[in-house]
């Protein structure tokens, strides 16, 4: 089913983002930002009650991430072997939606001026060199040496040769970012190798500041009722090995993935309050990137919805994918999008 033949009612207001000093509400594709708020304070705005995030100490730096940017993709909502709809495509003469969404994301991130930008996989749709070149052309001019890139399953499944870097370290004031390649050639699911686990263990042992870990695939969970947590993410054996490293290295303060195109935070008994995070995609609803504020005693994740008008028009359409179930799956709860990590 094509979006040209479907009419959807205006979306209800959504409290999308809460920082330590700002809240953003979206209604029918229009953003309303409320600034000058106090950290760690309760507010009621536009019918939403919430507490702003707490700031622990001075702000040291900030960085940003994106994932699932999918240059080259032409249709949204397709599930192979299924007729679940609707499916969305851009009209004749219109710019491809990955270019619209990513161009807007780059502009917003550049305006925020982060110290680093991490792109955690699914850079392309089919793993072609042309799609990868389009990705680099969109991101490199704005971020240059601040940009760190790793592949996702859309690259590895198609045996693409680029961005297959097993382990990367990005040192910033107050935090270290460890970027790992969780993708496997020819596969949709992922893994973490013994060598990567050893590298992460060694980094956590020598780091003099918190370490955050980034990869494309989400953590597998043997106890989960969701099939995707068994077959779609990091395989359960290496997931358990990764959790074990986190459990004995106090410097490891969070793992951050894409791949599932949704916002979700999980915590496990073995790692206490350490968040295992998934961040929604850039390319369709809700059309997000994540900003991180590193304070002396805490790190804040703030998920931001891309609010450029053309990007919002596309993301508002695609919220209705999969018989209208996509919105709740991808958007999730405020605590899955915006939260604090004590360090």
C-alpha cells in the first residue's frame, strides 16, 4: 500500500525530549521547545508531568550518535514474505528520504557542535560503494576528524569491505568511547569476538574515566520472550560474555546500539544500573539522533527528534507502518530516550 492513497489523522502530542534544562513536545509534526528549566525539577507542561534530568558536577564535553541511516533505501515498511503495510515511498522528483533525513540530522548535530560523532552501523541499504560514498559525502564535510564510523548488518550481510574496524577508542574529556564492530559477514545477527572482549577488558582496566561502548547490534538475552533478543542481535553466548566483562569492570558504564530501530533501555542483575540501550533510527519515524552530555559525576543521554519540516513530514508518515504498531514500538517511553548514568 502506498502512502499516496492513505489519509491518517493528526498525531497526538508527544513529549519527545527532556534534558536537564529543556523539554520538547511534538504535535502534528510541529515542535514546541520549552527552555530555561531547572535541573532535577518537576514540571507539568502541555499536559505532561515530568522531572528534568539531574546534572552532577560541571559539564566537561558532549558528543552525538546516529544509527541506521540507510543511504540508498527506497521503501519504508517492507517485510520480506509479508504483506503487512502500509509501505511508504517518495514521489516522483522528490529527494530520496535517507538524504532528506540525514541532511537534516547533520545540520542539527553540527549546530550542537559536539566533540565527537559516532555512527553505529547500517550506513547503507545494500552495502554498495556508491551508497557508502553518499553517506561519507553527507557526514564528513561537517564533522571531519570528529567522525567515527562502524558498519552494521546492511554492510556485513552484503560483504561490503568498508567500516569493518573491530575496535576503536575515542578519548574525550571525562569519558572514553569504545566503538566495536558487532557485525558478521553474510549474517544479519551479530557477535562480539574473544579479541574484542579482551580489548574492552584491557581498556576498562587502564581507563582513568568512565567508558561507554557502542556497536550496531543490541545485546542478546537468553531469558527474553522476544525472538529478536535471541536471533537478531548479538548472539546470546557472546552477549553473556560481554555482560561478564561489564560486571567486573566498574569503568564500563553503558552499551549503546542501533539495529532494532527503536528506543529501549534494559538493565540486568549482573550489571546493576548499567543501561543496555537501543536508539531509534534516523531514516524514518521517529527520526532521531542522540546527544550525550558528560558531567563530572554523570552522563546524560538525550534523544532528539529531527525537526526540519521536510524530515518531519516524512517521519510523521512513517509512524503508521506495520498496521499502525510502529509508533509505540519505536518511540517507547521517555525513560528509554532520555536518562542519566551515574559515574
